[in-house]
């Protein structure tokens, strides 16, 4: 099959698949060799900033080596890929663009410089919930952090202003709108060491979540020349990366682009049959584990949430039409592990920072690959295995197009962008190719897998397979012929009924039982037929037209040509579970699980964490992650000094929580420990 175009995509999509230079791709490359970026442990970069800022009375941070700060505040001995290089760039007063996958530790990139003598770090963030979670996590680690937004009290506002005035703040989080008003920039004058722009893709017209308020940042940042800027995002194609650098006026930035592949995620893209039943089946595979279900509309959110509740699953809906207080409650319950499953529109995405989400289900197709990468990336942020399931129907793409145009016609540029994004989503969902490879190549990177495949997607696990070229051609011709013989005036469901030989009322009324194509693919099965129709739609061999609110399937010129044997087609089908070769995930050995460990102790430690989090009014993950609890359960430290050696235990957290966790490790009851 080499040399054959797998699925159609336009010139810009092909350009986006061009590999980045190797220097941008290798997360293990030592960028410290570049003379403009010092060694991560060096102090020369800190001293080089002295000429950029006047001293601030009251600043309490001493200069610290980054690795020492990493150990002291976060309890880690090694940086994750590119974290150290990003911190070093800031300490060298160099602008940077940091592209790391969700869960890759972007926040540490700008938090480390703040405690290494750089000065105040200003963090621009788009969501209040995200700011509050980041502030809570930073404070638990021992940093002085605050956020200015409309949900804080007047006393909290005065406290933050006071800390700013006396130089006692390490991190200040603000929205782009807040930065544009008042005298905040004047207040920070003389102590600002770094400006970090989080979710930086929001500044790009080419990005998947463009926000006009982000375009106001450049003139504001121009007021503070000489202060390094750090733009951070998890989802940016090479085109979006270039636009971010231009829009934020980054000066000769260090471009630190990590590999987008999430090795611990298992991707499955399946034809949507009975969507509700399929969602429930996935949730039940993860009984008691946290997960997110994304739906396309508010109505669908409410319907799915109700269905899950009726099946005994602790679920709740979340969408923009709900009261703000109710949305806040649902989000808080989920982050604090009082709620198992959230069914949400994409409005739920960026504000979630729960590390132990074990599954993400897309009950409908996402708006773009960038949206999918970010939303699916909410799963498995702790590094443990997680599952991402996409239930696809080509009708979802038509719905996205209709929703995008509901407020009026789109500009030609926006129409082209929308068409390209939806085509890319369709290709990912139906192409019989490795899902990890498709995602990686979309972001302009090279995916290298073993000969047997990734071992972590439906295709490479043998759950779906590609038809032989001759079989695919004949099958496609039969389907296209059925659409033509029924006049192109019916939906895909009717086409399936005819091919299966079902004598429904509509089939009899149309006289279609007498057609030569009636029952022509009766052994294929409904799931395969629906999937093949979607694949033909994505490849442009069929098309959807609207008849009122009802989508009809009709022919295209390419489809007619295929019936004459001209052109190419690729089709894949899902293999029933009973017929699959047994093939386990090759990734499990690379991630931590609890096999052979004391699962009962782990659960007691989780219970202690939840009780402590409720008492301190913080999300559980900011106390310790599941990964750290795994280590505590397996290593069973017997002293504070031994616990400090556990990955993820910093000095402040040891002081706050060490005695309580050691007591439970030794056999104590979590409730009794907290009560005492």
C-alpha cells in the first residue's frame, strides 16, 4: 500500500505533515549546548537579569539552582523533557515557545524561574477555574501565588495587592482582559521577571480556540521591553507555532517542541451505532474510575448524563446553558473526586486539572484534531494507562458545519479552514491507519513505531483491519450503486437497510426490494456498512445534502468515476471481539500499575488524601498525585527522611502531610488520623 494516498487531504494538510527540524523534535536533546541558553544548573543567567530590573524591597526569594528548586518544592530529581531548557531560557532573559503535550508539565517551566531569583512571574491564563487550581497547587508546593479575577473577595484582592507592593509574590495569574485595564502593569514595575502566556494557541487565527482578547497582549507587553516572554501550549501545528511567535512578538525565541504522542493512551475510533449503549459499555469497563464524556450539543449532554444516571453511574452534565453556580459545583465535585463521570460540551475542557482521569469518550466527532488532542489529552495525565474512545458518524461533521454557520455566512478563509479541519477529523476517525501515527503526523512530527504497530490503538491491536484493495473497490461500488439506484434521496440508514435486505416500510414504499442491489451486502453487518458509508463520505466518493433537517446521501463525480473502475478507495472494518487475535498492549510495561503492590494501602492513602483535601479546600491531586501514592504504597517509607526520597514529595508537603501519611503507611486509619 506504500505510495497510495490513504485519505484525501488538501495541500495545507500535506504541508502540515512535513517533519520539523530534528532540533525541535528530540525531547532529550541538550539545548544547553546553545550558547544563548545556559546550563540548567548555572547561575550566570540569573545574574544577567540584574540589569533589567531594579531591586525590589521585601523580595524573600534567594537565588537557587533549578535542580535544587525542583527537589525542594516539587520532590522530583529530574526534569521532564524540555522543562529544564524552558526554565533556562527564561533565566537567560530569552523568549521561548514551549509546546508540550497535556500532562507534560508546562506550569513547571515558568514556576521554576520564579523561585530561582528571577522575580515575579506573571501568568496570563484564559479561565478562572484553571487559575484557581494552579494557585492552589503552587501554594501547596510552597510558592507564594495569587490570582486576580472577578471571583475573589475584596480582602483577597487587597492581600494580593499588598504582596505585590512589597515584592512577596512569586506567581500572579491574570486573564488577558484583566491585564488590559487598571494600573496592574504599573504596580508590577521593577519586579517583573517573566511573562508566561498559557494556552498561547488562543492568540492565533489558525489555532483551534482563537480568542480576540489574546490579540491585545502584544501592545501591553511592548510596555515592558527586556522582560522575557514564554508562550506555552499543548496543541500547535507548525503554522500555529509561527503565528504565536509573530502575534506575541517573541524575539529570537527558543522553540522547545516536545513530542506530541501520548504513549500511555489507547485510542479507539469506532462507528457510532447505538451511541448511548456504547458510552455505557466504555464507562462500565472503568467502574469507579474518573472519566469525561464529550458531546456535541447541550441536549445531547443532558440526555447522556441522564442515561448514565439511570444505569447507576455517578454522572452529571456540564454545559454553558447551566447556571454558573451549578457549573462550578459540577467542576468542583469532579476535580475533588466526589463525582465519577462528567458529560460535557467542550466548555469543560481547559478548566480541568485532574490527573487520574482514566477515560475520555467523544460521543460525537470533535471540531478539529487540535480540539481532539486537547480533550483526549485530559486522560492519563498521571502517566498511567488510559483509554480514549471516539464514536464517529459523518453526520457529526455536517452538524459542526451548521453550528459554525448559525450566526451567518463565514468568510472564505474561515470556510476553507473549517472544511480542512472537518476533513482532518473524518480522516482520523475512519482511516484504517495507526491512530498514534495520524495524530503525531498532523502536528508535523514523525512517528516511529515497532513493526507490529503502536500496540495502543484499535488498528494496531487488531480490533479493526483494512480490506484488500480489490475487495474495497467492489464493496464501495456496491454501496455507491445502491445510493444511485435509490435516487440519492435517502439517508444512510435507508441505504444500509437496502444493502442488508431489510423489508422496512420505507423500502417497500420505494419499491427498493425489487432492486438488484437489495440484500447485496447482507452478510456484511450493519456496523460495517455504516462505517463504510462514513469512509466513502470522508473520501469524497459520496456526499451529504440537506433536505430540511434531514441529511441525504448522494453521489459525487468521484463516486461515479469509481463505479467505472477509475480512482482508488480504502475501507476498513471493525473486527468482532470473538474473531480478534489476542494481542495485548505493548505499552503496559512502560507505565506504572498496581500489580503486585499493596492495593489496599493505596486505597487507604487515597482516602487520606481526599479527607485532607476537603479540610484544606484544595483538589486532591495538589496534595500528592496517584503516582506518588503508588510509590508510597510500594516503598512504605518508615521515616520523614525516607519519605522525602519518594518522587513527588517536596519539603513543604513533607512538613504538611508527612506524619499523617506515614501513620497510614504504618497501618493507621485515615479517618482517625485526620480527626486527631
